[in-house]
C-alpha cells in the first residue's frame, strides 16, 4: 500500500511548526527521520492531513551540554548520538543504541522520534524512563517539561498534544558511582524486543525499566535487596502474543534483569 494523500509543510522555526499543527486542527503529524512514521503511513494506519517536516529547523539539530545534563534536539540522528561523546557521558544511551534497528535506520531515525512514536518494545523510551529524562514539549502556549515516566500513556500513546512538537530530550550525565546495564532478547538483531531491560545502579539503589513486557515502559526503583523474582514477574503484564507467552516473557525478563543488575552493580563499585 501507499500513503493516503496529505499536504506537506517545511517550517524553518519551531513557532512556524507549531502554527502549522494548530492550523491543521489535530490533523497534522510531525516528521523528522520518518523511520517509524513512514511505514505507518504506507500501511494507512495513520492518515494525517498535513505532514510537518521539522528538518529545516536549525535549532533542533544540536546536542547541547549543561550543568549535569545533555540535551538532544528533535532532529539529531541516532547514529550521530552513537558517534558523539554524549554516548559516553550518558553510558546507558551508548549501551542501548546499537540495539536500535540497524545502522542504516539509525542514520535516519532520531532519538526524539522514537520517544514520540512510543512503541512499547522500543529501546529508547526505556532508556529515558530508566534515567528519569525530561522531554521538552512546545506548543501554542509555550514550552513545558515532562518527565519521561509520565510521558508514555500506552502503546503509541503519549502526553504530546496534537499541536505540540517534542523539541528536545534532556538526559542526566553519569557521575561517580553510577553503574548501568542494558540487554534484550529478540528473534533477530534489529527486531523489536520480546523482552528487554535498562538498569541504573547508584548507592545501593536500582532504577529498573522493562520494555516489550507491557503497553509502555515499566519502571521500578528499589534497593538492590528489594528486587525479587515476584517483583520482576509483576512488572510483566502482557497477556502474550504470537511471538511469546506471558510466562516465557517473564522468564526472559527475570534472567535479563538479574544479569544486568549484577553487571551495573559491578560497574558502580569499580
């Protein structure tokens, strides 16, 4: 199939992009890398009246450092982040990005685009939730900051309004005593995960985020001795599907979580 007819706009500022979305009355869709959106359009699972291409907005192409954080603009490609020093300054990003699709897809796909698409089996939403990243949403009333753990509302559902643009995501930089782990199981490399985990350990506490196990990333924060098999099983709340049953996903998730928590704990104490 091919996409249904749509109008096309290429604004040069964020304000112009927001105005285009507002004029569409909820019928607009933002496109940047297009690695998630274009297949959806081709299958006609989405039929926007207008595509708002934000690649012409220079301010969204930057990776910016601040006091204790790295901010990634909406059109920064995943491959650019992977090659940038930020993948070492935010080690969980560096661990996760090689698992995202394939190199060719990462050369076009964006970090913010993956977050906005909100596939429950995707890696980057889990990383954002695990690190308690903050997302900047810009609309007619200005910009607002939303915690990643509050952003995802369900499978491919977010708190992003129809007239808002996700303009940046801000990740905390790693500090002394931080340890990280990341792992997933998929049938083939580049496929979406049957189960996956992102881990951050600091001062005897762990932030643990699972993906591919629910309709959104699932995060628990607890002491290392409080991560029990029962807690891990409770995090998996899918009924299963043609790819894997609930019990199989629970076993995958438990093995991955225990392995990556151990690895992150070793790194934190190194």
